[in-house]
């Protein structure tokens, strides 16, 4: 399987269901380019699931994605509020961090379905924690440290379902 760099980020726009793309990012700026490409091709109703360890870059990716949509206010991790809404960009952006969810029912209370089947684009950090309720149509983005010797390198694997 070939590994792409940020220079091929536009490939995200042509992904079909079942496709998988793997990028190697050598630093935050390259991850931002990949997030930017994803944002440029994002459409109403798209769901981007972000998984990876603490410090992998899920929030960083979300910030670059939001900036590319045209959001100028600071995007902060919604760890305690679970979801933040940003209405300022090309599309509304709903940014979840479900790390603290213990019972799936909590997501109903928040109105999860109204977000993911709504008009905006949804980003979900720690999405695998709520895997059973994720919509079928989604991009799954796994971010991992790919080189133990290099603090700035990440493998970013994107699957379109
Ligand atoms: N290649 C890279 N891509 C993304 N972030 C990186 C990269 N290299 C270093 N970093 C740093 O890793 C940190 C990721 O933090 P954050 O996005 O809050 O992680 P998470 O939300 O996954 O817990 C940021 O400080 C970012 O600058
Ligand atoms: Mg985070």
C-alpha cells in the first residue's frame, strides 16, 4: 500500500466508499495541509471520525479543518462540553470530543443524530468510543505516531465508508 505525502492531499476529494489513503506527515504544517484538503472537499452531512492516542493530533487536525472552512474564532477541544458548534465558516462545523462519554445514552441526550444528519460537517474525536452509533457514511481518520525516534512524524490513515 502506497503512502502519500501532504502534496497529494487533494486525493481526499476523490475518495469513494471503500477507499483508503495513507499519508505520512512530517510535522504539524503537513497535517494542517491534509486537514485543509479534507475541509475543502467536505460537504453538508459529512462526518469525520478522528482516532489516535492522546497527543496524536486530533484537535490539531480539527483546528486546521475549521480554519480552512473559514472559522476564525479559536477552536478548542470540547472535552467537557462534548460538542462545540461553529457557524461562521462555509459550512456549520460540529466538533465532538467523546472521550468522557460512558453510556451511549448520553449521546442521545446531546442530540447526536441531529448533528450527524444535519446540514453541517461533524468531526468526532475519540469516535471509536461510540462506534455502535456512528453513521454508516463517514470518513475514519486514524492518527498514529509512526516513528518512535521522531516526535513530529504521524501516519494518517483515512478510510471512507
Ligand atoms: N505531524 C504532526 N501532526 C499533528 N500534530 C503534531 C505533529 N507533530 C507534532 N504535533 C503536535 O502534537 C500535538 C497534538 O495535540 P492535540 O491535537 O491536542 O492531540 P489530541 O487531540 O489527539 O489529543 C500538538 O501540539 C501538535 O503541534
Ligand atoms: Mg483532542
